[in-house]
C-alpha cells in the first residue's frame, strides 16, 4: 500500500511542495512495529529534468491532468512535462529505478484511459510538438515529415499543406 505525503519545503522551487512517496510495509517485526520504507522522493525530479514537474494536486497539476475522455479520473503521483528527449529518458529511468508505473500523454484522446494512471508518473509530451519537413532519399518525394510526440494533426496540417502533400492519418470528429 502506498501513501502520498505532500510537505512544504524551502528547498524546492517557490510554490512547490516536496512530494514523497512512502511504501507502507504491512509486515510487522518481532516488536510489532510497522516499518516504513522510503521509496522515492519525487522532488528529485525537479533537479533532474529541465521541464515542469507537477506534483499532485496543485492547480496547474489539476489543469494538466484532465484528458478529453472525462471518464478518465486517475490521479498520477506527478506529471512531468519534458522539454527535451533527455528529460524523457531521465524520467523513464527514474521511474524504473524507483518502481513507478509510467503513462504517456500525447494529445489526450485515449478512449481506454491509458494516458493517465493512478499513483504513477505521467509524461506529458505536449511540449514536444515539433513539425518539420526533412530531406530524405527514403521517400519517393525526397521529403518526409518529422513529428514530435506531442504534435497534433492540426499542427501538421498548418505546417505541411495537404494541398501539396498527401499523408495518411485518422481523426476523431
């Protein structure tokens, strides 16, 4: 069983709290004392990534947590908004080392609510929205689209004209 504890701390960025995830071990020692084991201080992520680290349950966290499917009510322990691919790698490695489940959000249109999980780390990719045409010999047109994981089809269509290029895609309407 895990418990989330939010503690204000002068060591973190102004306006943030230190979020500590504590695993409560239910095994009792000989003296009958319940042992607590510190699993991972989420506040370490503030020092490791360039992007935002939004611990539960502040105003910005609440705004970023909402997805298009209003049936998805899960609350991750923290939302990380990476600015670089290095931020993504650091977050994934942090989660792996400390036993957190990861959910990844791109546009937030997942009908099965896979982009948001209770108690884990959500990686919100919407800050990585780069859309560009690149030259390549692998395409018969000589160009290909390079899309960031947070790019939306609206951004793709504004950047790469469908009147000039044809590209397969699907849309929810």
